[in-house]
């Protein structure tokens, strides 16, 4: 196994005043607002992207911040997943002794 595939999502929140803000893991209310949503599946250790799915059109100038936010979400999830899996393996290995 080369590594876990981790998925995360991000989108744009457009406040009444100011520039749009990239957010990870949109809430139901944020998704209902109808902005673009980007789903990314990555292999954080190798940096490879397995999936990139955009739900609506998004200007290329706005794509990079949303993509960066989705990838950061994947890295955070991978960190938690890696810790849990390693702890479980240590426990299971210790039980076999």
C-alpha cells in the first residue's frame, strides 16, 4: 500500500462586503447558498491528486485558493487518520505478544 487516499471539500463564501473567502468542509447552509464546491481526493504523502470535482463554474483566479483550502483539509484529515491507524497497529501488535 502506497498510502491512504483522503478526501476533503472546500468552497467559496461570499460575504456581503469584502472578497470571497475559501472555506473547508462547508456546512449545509453554506452549500445551500449555491456557491461552487470543490471535492478533492489526495494521497498527501506523495502529493498526488486522485480526484478533483467542481460542482459549478469557478473563475480560474478563484480556483487556487479553494483548491489550496481543500488540500489543507486533506492534509489535516490525513494527519488524524495516520495517528489513529498507527495507534491501532501498536495496540494490536502489543496484544499479539
